[in-house]
């Protein structure tokens, strides 16, 4: 499934997105897991500010999902994808 379609599907169900789904999306978009401190996972990509995702049981915060997806989309637009 292409990246834009995955983003669209995650937005449709943002209240039920789990960490592993968001991590797979980030890694597919070229982000790297740089460090883990407790439940805080830091993802980096050259030329972008780090993204911190909090991994906890169950679904992630819809606000956190939206902010992460916004950043991935901005990155895609700047790269011309």
C-alpha cells in the first residue's frame, strides 16, 4: 500500500492507532528510531526535527497521531513525493 493511502487510513481511525502501526509508517517514510528513553521513542530524519512518540498500551492519543501524520506529509511535500 502506498504511503499516502496508509496515512489516509490512519487518519480515518486515529482514535485507534497503535504505536507499532505509526512506527511502521515512519520507518517506511525513511525515519529512523534514534533512541528510546522509557516509553519515549525518538525518530529522526535528515533535515527534519525529531519526532517523539510515546509508546503505551492501547491506542495512541489522536492528537499525537495527527501531529505525526502532519509531519510525515510535510516531509513528503518538501521531497516532492
